[in-house]
C-alpha cells in the first residue's frame, strides 16, 4: 500500500480490453481511490492513453514498460490487473502473486481446468484474493434474476437457454497469433466463441441458476468454424447440473449484431435477461411482470472495497468460476472445431454469415436443444 493506505494498481496489457481497464483505473485514480503503479505491454501504449496517465498527480513518474516481470519486480503493486491473451494468464498471475500482489484476472481465467486448479492453489498459498473479469456478475438485474430463481418465483426451472448472434469481421481472427487457436507453440490457448467472447453468456447463466462452485457439471458440445483458424465461431453447448440443462448457442457469423439473451424456462414463469444491457423482463408464477434494477457494480471498485473491508464480498472470486471452467475443459478436450462447408455460409459485405444463424441460436435457447436436435438448416451439409 502507499503511505496513506491507498492500493497501488498495475495493469498488464493496455490494448484491447486493457484499454477499458485503463479507463477504469484513471477514473479511480482521479478520485484518490487507487494509485496507478505502472503499465506493461510489449506494444507501446497509444499516445492519448499516455497523455492521460501523465496528467495524473504524480503521473510523470508512473513506469510504462514492455516487460511485465520487470514492472512487477520494480513496483510490487497491491493489485495487478492481467488483461492479456488467455495463454499468458497463468504465468503472469504467478509473477504477480510472487511479488505479493492481489489479482484481477480477465476471463477466461485460464486455458484449462488443470491450470485453473493450479492457479487456485497458488492464490490460496499466497494468501491473496483473485477477482475474475466476468463484468456481468456486478449486474443488479442478474442478481435479481438469481434471487427470483432461488426463491422459486418462476416455479421449478425446466432449463435455461442462452443465445448470442454477433458480427465479427475476418480481421478479428487475424488480429493476433493466438486468436481462434486451441494451442500456440504447444501452450494451451482454448480461444473460441464459447470460451472467450461468449464466456459471459455461460458464466452468467450458471450464476442465475445458482450453480454452486463445487457442482458436478456435464457438458455436451457441437462446435463449428467458418473463419476461425482452429476453434469454434459457431457452437452449441449443453451443461447439465442436477438434471437441469443450460443450453448455450452462439455465433460470431450472424447477419447482424444482437444483444445476447438468457432465458429462464420455469414451469410457471419465465425470465429474459440481456446480460450486456442489464435488462430483465418476464413474469413470475402468479403472472406478475418482472423488471430488473438497472446498472451494475464495477468489479475493480468492488475489489478495492473488499480489500479495505473484507466484509464486502468479492462479486467474481476465482472459486465462483469453477462451474464455467467445466465448459472450458470440455472444449479443450474436444479439440479443433469442425469446419462448416461453403454451402452453409454466404458472404455479406465481405464477411461470412451462417445461414439462419440468429434464428437457429434462438431456437436452441427456446427448445433447450443442440444444433443436431433441431436440426439446424445447414447440418445436412456437414460431413
């Protein structure tokens, strides 16, 4: 801690979502809630970002280095945010723990369940805490939906369906050597639609369902790729916990971008949660309409509050990610996704669009079915 007890925070990775973390850090630093200890990224930070850092009180002295290990050893921060490629999470987390730092780790926390268990043991042995970047876990609407389910407000839950239809240009899969890869130079990556961009979808559905950290989760997968070099960009998964199915159907090859939706199918009610917009709708067992409180808690703010007062619970502690890691591990074991044939895809403005993509994902969520059980309109073309 700094001399006045303010936590000092280092950020590893300042590009991509790291820029969002930097914005949050600068906001907190401006209020005096944290001090920016340093930045590390092998690629130089954007000039406007550096200008904002230098404009902070004492910002001229904030180190901005290419090497994370050098930065961590030099500044020994109280909190380290790791916003870097998936396959670097575990080694960088260990470096941060080695200098006595708490962790804020982007999702997915690791590339395999084995790594997750190793990291969990390391965090416990170091006596540190680890928050994971499932931002939707701070959603007031999500928390309200989880309470309604737990209280039986929609009756017995028959299942939960999740669908997502997003647009990604071809450049998304060529932006980095690890993008869409299962491995890189023999190191697990496990990057794909299910495990990275739509990781929030599955993790949020598990949270709404109230799945405990130590739950036994079985996973069925149907994974395909159109543009992704190795992993899935169009996929369906069914996670079953205590007989309750959670079906997640997602694609990055839709005709247009739509907010992903979590649908709770109760025997006597229904909930619909847009976890990216914190919008909750539906009806309870007695027919009453459901709305959710707007807004969400920011996970870094929550972590700072927790370190100041342990009575404030972490919203996304590492242990709470264990159910989601069953999906990551299943994808890891499943290997490369199957390619979709050209007949299942059309070109729109220079990017690939899977036939009836959004409609197919929605049907999976409504019918709690995998692609093969609908069947999907393009499935007959797959060999």
